[in-house]
C-alpha cells in the first residue's frame, strides 16, 4: 500500500467533490473528506497500477482518444437515427462475441464503456477475454470487429494487441 498514491487519489476525488458540491459548510466539506478518504483507500490501485505507471502518458493518450470517441459517437448517432427513420435501412438486432487482446481490467473497462457509449452497440458482458456485444445491425458489429477501437484503447494503456 502506497500512502502517496492514496493521498493523490484523495486529492483528485476531493477536488471533484468540491467542484460538484458547491456547498462549503462544515457538514458538506466534512462528508466530502470522509467519503473521499474511504474511496481513495479502497480504489487507489485503479489509478496507480503496476511498477511503471506512466500515468502522465496514459492521461495524455486518453485525452487524445476522446475526440476520436466523440466523433464515433456522433457518426453512430446519425446511423441509428437514419435506421429509425428510414424503413429501407436494415435493423437486425443481435448479440455477437469477440475476443479481446487487452490484458488489464482498466483497458477492458475502457473498451466496454466506449462500445456502450457508441449508439447502436452495447456491451452486455465480459467473461475473461470474451466480449458479448449487442448491435442494432450488421454494420455496427462489423465496424467494431474491425478492431480500430480496441487498438486505440490498447495504445492508451500501452498494451500490445498486434
């Protein structure tokens, strides 16, 4: 257990608590301190993993990933809207599976959340390295199976998926 990592996690959580709370009385600040301390103690290892953390690199890469993800969300929104409004566009809901080559839980969670955030696809379950994903049609499933999103997430967390 690394006290420095717990303290840094606490500072990040408490900063968000203060920003989102906007209440500065003793009750709210005290509650924030207690809650953030408990959560920081329980979850600091999610922020700081392994011996070589590369936290700044991962953070920078994640921030660079966000515009691409937002673009994918916009494109998928347009696709889902077109499918809903146009009778000629196929809607063929189904669940498909694929094996991920991502190793860390944080990378797999990031991929699962990215899939779910993109309209037309929802991560249903993850069992070991197998993802179960619901897709609204064949095309969104094929786009996901292409592997671009997985490679981009692997790049964030410095994992090799080649």
